[in-house]
C-alpha cells in the first residue's frame, strides 16, 4: 500500500520545471489581456516537453524520456485498443423484479401471486426462447435486440444460499464470491491481472464515485461523472501558475503513506491528476473532430454517460471495464407498477441507443454490456410492491453475445423454502465464462473455486 | 435500499455558478511531465477496512476499558480529537487545549451543559436571505452545516451526524425536508442517552416509517423492509447468525400497525399506531414466542446476545479505523449493558482509548472537511452552494445513498477528489488575493516581492496552521520556490504571479492528502 518516496524524482522534476520557468520568458501567452512576449511558435506543452527533454539529456540515458508518459498511454491503448474486449457493467440497483421484466404471464400461479401487480398477457412482446414469458412493455427495446440474437438472457440467475440483504447480495455480486470480507471487486481483480500501472482509465466508473466491482488491489482505476466537467480551476489561479500547482497536487499523491487512509488520499490525488490530463485530451479531440453520435440518445444523465462512453471508446481510450448505475431504484417494496415501468423504460431505451451507437461506430464487436441486479423479488406481492427475493434476471447484450438463454425459467409452482424463485444459473459461472470467453483470461485467477462452476456459452463463436 | 440522489440539478446549479464566477478563466493547459511515469509502486483503490462486529464476539468482561488516563493533552491529540469528535479546530482552538487533562477535555465534549451556543452570524443564502430549511432544496443541508460550523457542542452535532448515517434515511424517498429535520432533532436530543430509547423513537419516527415502508406494513400484507434493516443495519448485523429469514418475516409481522394519512395539501401526516392494522397472532422471534408488537420488536433486538458487540463495534468504527482488541471489545460490551445501553458511556470510553490517539488515520468525511475548512477561516454560511459541492464530493446531508448510509471506507476517488478541490476553492472565494487587482480603483494589490518561504507561511496561517507531513511540506515548499513569479524584465508579472502563487499554495495545503485525514 505504501508508495515509494521518490524524492529524487521530484527534485529532478523541480529542476526541469525551473529550467522551463527560466526559459519561459518567451512562453506564448495564454491569458487574455496580457502582454504577448515574443512567441516561439510552439504551444506551451510542446515547449515544456522539449525543454524537459533537453534537461533530461543532462542526466543521462538511463532516465525515462519525457515522451515516455505518452508512449505509456499509447501502449495502454494498444493493449486496450481496437481489438481488445470491453465490458460495460450496468447495475440495476435495489433488486429488480424479474417476474415483471420477463413475466410468466401464461402461468396460473403468476396471477395468484400477483393479483394487482401481474402483467396482462399480450401487453408486451413474447420472449421467443420460452413462450410462457413476456417482456415488460418498458423492455421492448431488449426484445428487439433479442430478436436480432444480441441478448443472452439469464431468466433466473443467483446463488445458494440466497442472502436477501441488498448489501450482502450486491456485495457478493461485486466481489464475485460469497465472502462478506472480500475487498476487491471481480473486475478489479481482472484489472490487477492485466492492467497497467499508469492507466486509471482501464477501470472507469461513469459516476460520482467508484463502483465496488472495480475496486483493485494494485492497479489504479477512476471515477468520472462527466468528462466535460472534469476540469480543475481555482479562485485567482491561472497560468502559468495553475499548471505547476496541479502538477504538485498530483505529485503529493506519489509520496509514501503511513496508513491505509493516507494511502487512499495520496492515491486519489495522483490518479486525479492523471485523469485530468486524459479528460482534457479527450474533450479537446472531440471538439476538433466534431465527433457526434449518429444515433439519437434519450435525455437524462444515464443516457448522456453512455453516449460519452461510446465516444471515448471511439477515440481509442484505454478502457477495459466500465461501470454505470441504471436509472432509478428497483427496490419496489411499494408503488411498483409506476416506478418500475418508468425506470425500466428510461434505462432500456438508453442501453439500446448505446448498442446502436456502438454498431454505427464499428465498436460493437468488442463491447459487451452486462445488466445485473443483486436479486429478484418475492413472487408473492405485498399489496403495492414486492419484497426481496432470490433468482433474478441478468442480460448480456452485444453483437457478439451468444443470444442463447442460460438456464431455464423454473416456473412458480416450485419455489424455494422462502417462497422465492429457484435459481437456474449462478452469477459466478457467468463471470467465469466472461473471463474465459470474452477476456481470454484464466477464470481461476479471478474467481475463487472457479472450477466448481458450470460455464455457459456467452459469446458467439 | 434506496436510490442514489439525482445529480442533474446540482450539475445545472454548478454550471450556472461556474459560468457566473469563472467566465474569465481559461481551461488549464495540459502539462505532461515525466513525473507521471515514476510510479515505482502502483496502488489500488482499497484504503480501509472498517471494523465489523465479529461473528463470535468475546464474552462481555467487567474489566475496565483500556484508557490513556488523563495526561496533559498534546497538540496532535487535540487536533485529532477536534477533527474526529467535532468538525475541526477553529484558529487556535487545538493549541488552546494543549496541557489540559485529557479526560477533562473529553468530558467537555461528552457532557455539554444546557443548550448549544451558536457563535457568529446566522446562516444566509447568497442573496443574504435567511435559509428556508423546510422548503428550499439544499437549505436543509446548509442549515445543519451551519450548526456544525458554529455550535459550541461539537460532539452533539457529530453524534447527530453519526446517527444520520446509522439510521440512514434519504429525503429522496421521504420527500419532506420537515420530516427529515424533525428526525435530525430527534438524533440531536437523544444522542447521549440510552440506545434502546433512541432505537424505539427511530422505529416510530415518521421519516423512518415512510422510508422503510412502516406505514405500508399491515396485517396480512407483511412488508419486511424495516424488520430486516432494523436487525441487519441498526442493531445486530448481517451474516453473524443473529437472525434468520424467518425472524425477518416474524419481525415484520410484529411491526405491523403503523399508519399515516395522506392529503393533497399536506402530504403524509398524522402518523399513528392503529391496532386494527396490527397482526395479533403469535410471532416467534429469536426462538421466543408471543404476541409481539413494535416495542417488543425493538426490545428483542436490544436483548439479542449479539447486539452489544454490534453496537460497540459499529460506534467504534466511526471514531477509530482499526479493530478493537478482544479485551477491549469484551469490556465495551459489558460497559454498554451495565450502563443500560448508554451511548455516552461508550463514546467516552472510545474517546479515551489509546487506539484513538495512537492508531492510524481516518479519512475525513466530505461534510466534516467542508465544515472544518469553513471553521478554520472563520467563514459563516453565506451561500448554499455547499449543498451541491458536498453532494459532488460524495455526501449531501439528508440524502445518503441508501439505508446502509455512506461508505466511510472509500470517500476518495478521482471524482470525489476533484470535487473536494472545487469545494476548497469555493471556501477561499471571499478572501483570495485578486491577481488583477487595480490600484487605481483602490483595490489591494498583492506584494510584488514576497519570498517563497513567506508565501508558504502566509498560506499556512490562512488555514490556521494545520499539520502537514514533512514530505508534503517539502513538495509544497519546492513548488513555492520554483513556480514562476515573473522577473525583473517582466515587471508586470511580479505581483499577479505572486498572488496566484499564494492562491495555489492555499489550494495545495487545503487539498493535500494530509488534510483529507485526521
């Protein structure tokens, strides 16, 4: 956890900056209204790099070249680049009601258990792989992609014994094992295996904070709510002082940390500075290229984030795993009918737009979308809602998704001891298959007891 | 579990603010620098593992809880105490504690006399108008932030803050700032009493009855929401063998009977217990059968053999990041039960425990960080921007992300760290030297001769001379020495660049990793 104290490096960095500052008498001006010194014809960044290079040569060939950072990112881009698989994990928070998303409308038992919440037969599209099931009308977009063979459905996914706590169950899914003490996420452990130490974007939460599934042991990862907003300025602080100040802000993150809390604080500063540079690059290049999605996205923050994710992938940003929260909460103990319909609609519409955007940009062969929730809900309704249950829904969406249902829908006549849907597939099996078939990685290095889980076919061969 | 807050409106507010205040600013020019590759030791995201009550706790022990005794308090101890049991020191406050007996200082926090005194100007919004905490978005947050900044009963506010997280309700679902603030007052008034009383009061508190569906839980239609969370999150803990799914259901039955009325004009009101909605049958909870009601539900949780270890460990975790030793846990449990579940007794023991002073740092929560910065420069609440700034940093009061509260082990990532930078900048907004001040207009022009060391000293003094590690100080000093401040050939730069350096130093100190922990 402790970072090495690289005082020597810092002194060198400070010397480089000092050299740049002295030479900086001739810097091109960047503030409006200031006198313009004799221009060099170089923009500031090129100038700094060039001057750093000159200074470095004094210190010998063993030093890393100033281009190394950019090369590092280029390397990262190559290993996360055009041919590399990307997983976009979308969490339906609260435990979505699988019996409404894929409703067993043809079962008599369904009508008995859901006298007020049950969906009417014919009100949605029939699920073609099991005609007793019907897509929720708000999920018609998924039905459409399913018809195209781009949706792999898990009609009753879970684990045993099912824990009905949101936090415990979600935690199990996040960490990829039934261990309340596990601290790294399943995607985080994958990134620890294949990630790069200089690339926090490899695991990216498009959110105000980091998703636990991306928590790593050694590799940096990032949370960015919006690339365009990811800037740092301060009162009365401009160039040429702001740049060095932000560099120092990042440098403080590279120092040794005496405790885990301190390490968290230092690591966050370091990565924030890195991400700041990357987001500035991205926003600038977007402006220059005038890149715009050919696909209309719905309004809303979730859709905006998916749209920007598509654009970031399009520019070759070295993202391996991304994570987002779906619209709304699915913890529908009460007022289920309206809440579920609205949130599901907004989520599905945005996901379908994202898939179409990926197809339009030619990215669809290397991006897979995962929709998941911590559990399904109780078959017997409580009046206006449903309580926590067991077997639930998950979907994998993408042009390379197998399109073949994994595990059957077990029906409602035989429920488990808590009167919940019995699971017919295990989320850890899904993870193992994703690691092996999508990421080409040995599942046993990421998922404990990987050998004990059946591997469903998730990817078109 | 409930939904995360809607952030769109904060963003809009933010953009507006940003346009207004920063329109003269330029985007930062990028600086790619070789330092970025010199990362010998990569790091992950795991900062802390907060203490969790063990599955099989030690038996309660009457042995006294280890305590540091009552030596004269040191400056470092005083700072830690003020940051963890309050909202950071006001200028000179930590220095003023030095030498006093530690026990006396702790008691001054845990045994406040009478009503709190709020020193300084009343809180107002950016137009100078009084806050409207019941009706205006964000004014609720700022109303409480004001108490954190101004109250002389710092630990009362900190305990209220802890119980807001412990019994985390979000106005996202409660949808009544009035109800949330009434709950807030409940926490404040009961925070040093008995936990049994507090738990019972929370169980029938309107905000809680809405948030965890208590008013929708009725005979024949058991809603398990509160029954589960009252055991898992409030009193016993998950996965410890304290209860089963059957207990959850039976607990739900015992809790039936609470109702409220809804009217178009007032929303939910008249929360009351109506026996006709109560399930009168026999329930079996933790193996005990009876016609239990909500009072029994709370009592059975409190009397559960795994409650005491859960309570003391959870409370411990808000103050100390490392696990209590077996002996300490045993003694704390015994103290808790023998003191009739006294919250104050446990807080006093924790605040005098050697681990509190000698153990590792804690990451300071966003709201505490915000209040602490304001206290250190003696700035009252004169804007309501703190609500969205704090939301972006990961914590808007009255809007915890879900019923398990905020995750105190992972406050800092690349998004929330940037938000803390923005927050710190806003804290300085009324007192920063303007680089482009115009002497002819009578504006104060910054020194054109200030030396690097003096600049750093001035920036440290601005924040009340906080404690920084020697490593961080070394880097910040280097920045002060090397940052461009103009030359004799470009005289026009000398003052503005020095003003900028001063502002940069203030930002670097406030946003340093050192200032995020205590």
